């Protein structure tokens, strides 16, 4: 029995990739120039950075708007839907590798570099010459210059944020179930609640950073511990910000009547991303805050 032919939609040439490339180039140049001109208040680099960010936002609205219009017009077939699923799966896999590199750096610093510096194989004199007071323990809250900081515990704000993200995964799952069962009012409520939880997480993380800088002395200058802490939590915060924006876009699309019980891959893709961010936070909470 022969399979029924499925038309594969091929979009017309688009200017959006070129605009996106220009925007990313401006962001890279602007960010680098701003760092170089920090003593001058950022100089002209901050304007290049702002222009690139504005152009990137314009590109995202335009490009995704085109994709949404094509999908709502019925131009996509099941084959196209499978392509979207594969693309989102590879994107999340690349994000897994992204965070794996950072967790790998944390593992190397804690499990390999510290014992080696204290007198590992063929290295009995390194710390005695360069850092006589060095002790191999984690977190390393003292730098060779003598600067000391305080380790971030897992109770308080980190624990609250963990609970918030766990609840947000449940509420987003309930929103997904409501969509599949055609309960639009419940869908609106659960999705809105998930967005509120995401915003709360970001607010508490900002509060945590303020507390770390002003009261704990935990800054980017606080040695390897401060570097890895802000690297992991900062990039995760960026992903939560992106995930919250995705959920807000999905919420407005739901209000406009988009998505059906059988055709809602955009909503599913946003859910995949949010659950991925939650899993990363659980790993981060255990290996950065608890252990």
C-alpha cells in the first residue's frame, strides 16, 4: 500500500537571516567595545550593543510572525511537523552540551585541580611556593591575594527557587493537559500561573545576587568559587528569562485562539524547553549549592 503524498512547504526567500546575522555581529562588537571602554562609561560601544539587541528583537518578531502565519494558514504538513520536532530536539541537545561543559569545568576544579594543587602526583611544592596557606577544600572561599568570601548555602532563596521551579513544571504540565482536553479556561489559568512562577524565580535570583555581592562578598572576583557560581547560575538565569518570554508569547497566542487539541507543537516545544531548564536547575542546586 503506497503512502499518500505529503506536500512539503518551502518558504520564499527571506531577509530575516541576514538581519539576524547583522544583529548578532553588532551585539558582539558592541559588547566587546563596551567592556574595553568601561572606564569611559561604556563609550559608543553601548549604543552599538543596544542597536544590535533592538535589531535582534525586531528580527525575532518578524521571523516568528511569519512562521506563525504560515502555520495558521495550513501550509505545514505532518512531514513539516516532524522536521520542527527534530529541530527542537537537536536544539535542546545542544543546550545539554552547553551546560555539560560548565558542569565539567566545575567537576575539574573540585575533583582534579584542588587535589593536584595540594600536592598531587609530582606536584608536592606547587602550593608551598605559590600559595603556602592553600587548603584543598570546596568551596574555595579564599584567593591567593587573601580575599575571603562566604559560601552560598542551599537554604533560603536557593531552596525557595527550587520549589518554585518544581511547581512551575507541574502547572505547565497541567496547562498542556488542559490544551489536549480542550479546556481553554483551565489552559489560560495554568499557563498564566506558570509565567508568574517564572517571574518570581527571576526576582528571587536578583535578590540572591544582591545579597551575595553586598553582604557575603561573593563576587566575580572571589576566585574559582565565585567564577563557577555566577557562570552556572547566571547562564541558567538567562535561560529562565528566555523560557519565560516563550511562555508569555504562548499565552498571548492562546488568548488569540491559537493551538488546537491535535495541532499545538509550538506549545509543546515551549514546554520541552521549560522542563529542560527545570532539570538543569535541579542539577545545579545539588552540585553548586548542596554538595
